[in-house]
C-alpha cells in the first residue's frame, strides 16, 4: 500500500469508530437520567451518611447542565463502542504483520475486550469508596459543594483510565509472543514499570491526592506481574516443543500434536 492508501485506510477506520461512538452516544443520551443517578450515587450515599453536612453537586454556569449531558452521552458511547474501536485499531495494524503475528494479534484482541470492560467495572466499583475516603478529610463544619462537570470528568477519566490500563498485560504478552519483548527483560524492568504505572496514574486521575494515584497504579502493577508469569510459561512451552523436535532429520515431517 502507498502512503496515501495507508492514510485512507486510517481515515475509514476512524470514521467507522466515530460513527459507532456517535450511535452509542445517542443511546447514552436516551438513558441519561439512570446513568447520572449511577454516577452521582457516591454523593448521595455520603450525604445520607453524613447527616447534617451539605454534600451536593452544583452547576455554576447556564450551559453546565447541557455540557454534562453531552459528556455523559459521549462517554457512554465510548464504552458501548469499545469492541468496535479496539477492533478497528487492531485491523489497521494487521496488514503489516506476518501470518504468525496475525494469529497472535487476533487471539489477544478477544482477550482485550473483556479486560477493558473489567477495568472499567472495577473503576466503577472502587470510585464510590474512593470518593467517601477523600471526603472524610474535610472538617466536619465544612460543606462540600462541587462543580458537577468537574466531578463527572473525574469519574469518567477514572473509569476510562482503568479500562485502558487493563490492556497492559495483553500488549506485553503479545509483544513477548512475537519475539520483541522477552520475559526476562520484563522481569528486569519491574522498577521502571512501577515508576511508569505511577506516572500514568498521576496523569489519568485529575484528583490531586496521591491516594487516587496509588489506587489506580496497584492493579496495573499486579497485572504486569501476571503478564510476566504468563510470558515465562509460554516461553517454557515453546522451548519444550523445540527440544522435542531437535532429533528430527531435516527432511522429516514434524509430528502432529
């Protein structure tokens, strides 16, 4: 393919992804009220638990409510369309891979989707608890009136970042299988990985507290070690297969497994 054909291919895949996200955003617009009730549930729970303290969300501009509904709709569209835009990304890379690399890429694509959704679900489960912990730092005689759009942005970035971070083991194991990243190299680089996990978490969580950064970084680091262990196991199996066929003559067919 020429350079122009590559750009046209990229344009088509971006267009497909955008259209599917837009369709998902329409669904998010229709179910806006239950989605907002779910997102704002931590605020309601803390307000009911605190009793006399004022804990609420606030719109400080005339267009704030409309902007929040747009954000919720687009965010819902991104989540609903995640299988499509992840597949479009893989599809753009597949033509440049060898047949073996294509098989690896396709197999790990089907693992990427549930991991992304699992990360998003974990974020949705942990965010209310994180919100409650952070609010406990405020003195009892203080109110907590937050900008609704800022709160929503924090919640959305938290969920999206968790989903993307859970794709890390898929990427690492795939690179290991195509021979780019040996398992021993991953093992030696665990300190750098821990630092990068913390940096990634710091950028992806708008909340300035270090606690939120650590809450996000720890699951990513655990998944990194899972990828290292799986890469060692796959490399060991590959070596065993190679050793089993070392005694074959050059013109002798490899036996079926």
